[in-house]
C-alpha cells in the first residue's frame, strides 16, 4: 500500500528528468558497468598470474602443489569488492553531478 500524494509530502515537487538528463544517467550507468568489468578483469588477471607462477614453481620442484581454487578464491572476492567499490563511486559521482547541475 502506498501513501497518497497529499499525505507523503512528495506530491508536487517531484520533477521528471529531461531527455538530456536521462541520457546522462544512462551514460553514467553504462560507464559504471564497463568500469566494473574492467577492474574485475584486472584483479582476476593478477590471480591467474599468481596461480601460473605457483604452478610453475611446483613443476620446477621448488614449491608444493596448489589448487586453482586455493589461489583464485581470495582474488575473486577481492575483485568483487574492489570493482563494486570503484564503479559505485564513479556512478555516484556522476549522478550527484547531474543532480547538482539540475538545481542551477
């Protein structure tokens, strides 16, 4: 159940986004999605290099055998958090910019 407009206090002061603002919001969201994918890929790439290094050391007889899960799991968790943090920060900055430009 939603509150009627006269009761919630958000009735007449709600403004729709203009076409230009809607395009800007979509652009910032696409940028955030691309940034998320890029940062996730970079961090996972570091994990893959670490696994390949450790498996090469094992093949050379200088280190114990490691499973790919034991090496990649921490990198996957780090990739999720780091990419989500940076993409959220960029999208939030873009959306705040649109909001502040609207009030001028």
